């Protein structure tokens, strides 16, 4: 399967795809190659009915439309790569259309719910101050959870009001921090971080056990506890505050491309999901409050 690995290497080097993305591509391509081999066909010369038969079987087996769309996207990316590399004369999937998938709207929080969540940690404790600072940064900068827990002290510049974030594909970006996030970070660093660490010279900005960075799982356990204390009973996903960050920016008139840069999305289409969230919110408000809604 050297062709698959060569394709994945190019995706990783040329596009900075994340490990999770590459793993998903590898699973899809290996499954496709194994199916073709069972049919006596090759990866570079699939039969005209091979993909249609497989998609039909997957639908009957209960695979969702979105899952099949992602699979087809992986295969299409491979064949476009093979065509560009001169390994094919034509794309065998050129005439196959992607299933139309309605974007699923991400879970988010209302602004009032965010305020209650941010105010939930107990500020009389070092852990509470740490959690408040983390929540403020998560919401104020729109970080991924993995980006937040992986922050080190040298990534933070309080004077300039920015944080250096290492995102997907090992790409770095500078993200501005708002006044509230800067206030709580300063207070946390001044009064609580040292109390949580045996060796404050260690680099973790938000330490967990053994002065190492707090884990994602531990942080989300803390968030769920704070949400319960704040009276928020809706499910929280690892991206809930990131979604809220983007949605609330757009609700208040932010430019979509600015939101894209802040989130670290390589493709604007990924950011556009939040325009659907904002539109859905407007429609719900109209239905609830307009006399003819």
C-alpha cells in the first residue's frame, strides 16, 4: 500500500493535515483498497460499479449520509493526487457526485449561559482561579481544548495582549486576548499558579498533576461540574465555548474571514457553519417574539 502512504505523506507535508485527519484518510483508503482486491480490481483501476455498490451496501448497513460523504471525499482526494502525480490518465471518480449533506449545527451556549458558566468557579481557591482563567481564555480566544491545555508560559504575552497557539498541523497563530481574559490570567498568575505547582519554573501555564499540563479529560470534568453549578443542563461538547466564541462574534457583526483567522481554520467553508448557527438563532428569536412569527 505504498501509494496510500505516499499520498498521505504529501498531504501531511503539503497541507499540514493533523494526525487524526491522516488516520481517517488511511482507514478509508485501506478499506477501499481491500474491497477492490476482493473484487479482483486494483486501486488505480476500480471497476465502474465498485464504488456505487459499496455505498449502497453501506447505506443498507445503516451508515449515515455524512459518513459516506466523508468516505467519498477521502477517495476523491486520493485520485486527484494520483492524477497530479501522473499515476493516472483520468480520475475514475470524476463523474461521481458527493452526497449533499446538510451541515449539522454545533452545540453552543447563549451569552447569558456563558456568563453564568464563567462565574461558576470558586474564586477563594487556587483551582477555582485556574479554572476561571482557563474558561475566560477558552471563550475569549476561541481556542480548541487541546490548544488551551497545552499552553506554556512562554506562549503568553500579557503586555501585548496575545497568546501564541500551536494548532492543527503544528501551525502557529497569534490570537488576541480580551480585557477580561487578560485580567483573570494576570490574577491567576499572580496569586494561584505558584500555589498549584511544586516547581513554578515548569512551563505548563495551567498545571494538573505533577506540574504537567492539565489533561483535556480533567479539564472537561471540571467544566461539566461548573456547568452543573451554573444551572446549565444542556450537553456540553469539548468545543462548546469555541463554538460560542465564533457564534457570538458573528452575532455582533464580526467579519467571517476574521473569525476564520482567529479560529485557525485553513478553509473558510469550515468557518461558514457558524453563519448557519447565527441564522438559526435569528429565526428562533423571530418565531418566539414576533407577533406573526
